[in-house]
């Protein structure tokens, strides 16, 4: 029998405990929470998560293509890519690395975004900026390996990536309050 000194936890208490648990950052989200994040294309970060592993795969494919001539064969390097320290080859190498690392950053970013104090409007903005940088930076680097003027485009994705990260960082400072 319950006594008056030990009240049964109410639904409100459960909600409080759940909200406390939700505010603990989890860098390795469970399959359940990833599925929840990826259902519905309107959720902030949906496309970041949906595309991430495809882009990592593309980065590995680019590495495999570079491997065809990078270590003395089986193929001769295409014109302009002969020198390991030449700018075109460095740019392609950077595109390969960025195409693996940036999508991995997206996988980390989206679960953290849910813990910020930002509204969905700002979460969409952060995720969108990150996705734009993730797609555009490797594309610009790879394009610049063959057509140097494309390098002038790189400040756009670079600024976009930096802005996305600072949106996340500032939203975490004020968590769990809602910001505009
Ligand atoms: C299928 C898997 C991969 C393949 C076939 C591959 C292939 C290559 C090749 C051929 C190069 C040399 C390019 C050149 O000399 O111009 C290279 C460089 C590099 N890769 Fe990958 N890669 C793979 C996965 C990765 C992963 C997962 C990472 C980590 C993000 C990575 C990071 C790097 C880095 C940092 C360099 C530059 C190394 C240097 O300049 O000394 N690669 N990769």
C-alpha cells in the first residue's frame, strides 16, 4: 500500500526524466534514434544523414581511382597528375579526403543538432549549410584540379561549413532553451 510520504511518480515526472535523458549528448546514436532522425524528409538533417554514407562511398571510389596511378601503376598518371606534390594532384587528394571526412562530420552533426536550443528553422539552416559545404567543397577541389579558376569558388563552401559548425556550437551553449 502506498503511503502519503512516497508518492507514485506521475506522468509529469516521467516526462521530466525523459527530457533530462534527451539532453545528454550521445555521439553514437542508437539505430532507433537514427531511424527517428531519418524519417520524414522535413526533419532537420534528414538529407545530411540520407546522403552521408553514399558520399563516403564516393570518396573511397575516388581513392581507388587515384590508386590506379599513384603508386607506380597499373596505369600511367593522366597529363598534369604526374607529380605527387603538383597542385592538381594535391587538389584531387584533398577532394578524396574531404569526401570521406565531411560526410562523417554530418553523421556526428545531426544528432548534436537535436540537442541545441535552436528552433527547427535554425536547425534546417545549420544542416543545410553543412550539406552545401559537404557537397560543394569536394566538387570545387576536384574541378580545380582540372580547371584552376574553380578554386575561386571554394570560399563559398568553406564559409558555409564554418557557419554550420558555429550555429551548432552556439545552439549548444544555450541548450535546452528554445531560440528563434
Ligand atoms: C577504399 C579506400 C581508400 C582508397 C583506395 C584510398 C586511396 C588513396 C590513394 C591512392 C591516395 C594517394 C593519392 C595520391 O598520391 O595522389 C590516398 C591518399 C590519402 N587518403 Fe585515401 N584511400 C582510401 C580511404 C581513405 C580513408 C578512409 C581516409 C580517411 C579519411 C583516407 C585519407 C587519405 C589521406 C589523408 C591521403 C593523403 C596521404 C598523403 O598525402 O600522404 N583515405 N588515398
